[in-house]
C-alpha cells in the first residue's frame, strides 16, 4: 500500500500492531487462572471481559486503573472486592503478561523505514506510558527519535477526538500531514480520519481486502 505523499509524521498503535498483545495476555491469564484454581483455557472468557471493560475506558466510563479493577472482579466473580485488593491480584496476571511480550517480525523494519525517511514517529496507544514504553524497550522496538503518546497521560483515549489532537500537538504536526496505522478500525481508522488524519488499517488475519495484513506492505513516500 502506497502511503500519502508529503507526510511529516506517522503514528503507530502498539498492542496488536507492533507487539503481540494476545500472545502475552493468553499466557498471562491462563497462568493466573491456574494459580487461582480455575481450570481450563480461560482465554476466550478473558478476551470478552477485556474488550468489555477496555471499551468502557475508551468511552470515558471508567479510568484506566478502573477497567483493571472491574475486569478482575468479574473474572473471579467477586464484585465486592476492594479496588486495592483487585489491583493487587491483577498484578499476578501482569507478571506473566510482561514476561511474554514479543514484537511482531515486521514491526522493527517498519519503524526503521519511517525514521530513515525523516518522518516523525509517534506511538499513539491506549495505555499508560510506563507500561507501554517498557513493552517497546524490552522487545527492542524503542528507537531514538520516537515519541510516546500514551493516552492515559494525554488525558483522553482513542477514539475520543482529544487524543488525536493531543498527539498531533505533541509531535507538532498537522493532521493532514500525518498517518495513523493500527489494528483497530474504530480507534486507528475511523477516529483518526475524523480528526483529519490519513489512516491505514492493519488486519493481520488477511481477511479484510481493504487493509494491509503486514507492515511490510507499506510503501513509504
């Protein structure tokens, strides 16, 4: 796919785009489940709860920590669990999740290609900066010249319009000179386009003919 001419900046999503979130999350939740005495593969149930509560965060209905609390409460079936206790238990999941972060093979070459062409590179991700920066560093994806745009610190998550405006301001670029690349149609395509940005949808399953299935398919201006 040929990217637009006269680009000044490219924004990458992180989870599912550069780093294989699902791989690490599946290992994390099944290790946590086993420690809790919950038998069987819990990935499908966890994935539903993750989407439910992270979507609530994206709509501004709960905080980033709040969605972790609610996900933990519902997963273990203890709605009365105090916030601090839920977050403490959630750390057992996070420990295994962090240990299994891995980059997609096409991620590093794509980041290098963007930087080598003189583009400003931002990571626009719905998460907290400490964790998201650590993912990039541990997987070897954090390169000199990149800018972290974590929406917890920006003050609004994708697809809220304030998140894109804040990211554009952080890099000092115009929307029409920027492209957003990611695996969420709502967050990385529709939201970005409403903000006036170009957008590329990454569908790693290859089922969507209007998308790219690999970052290797990008053709830089």
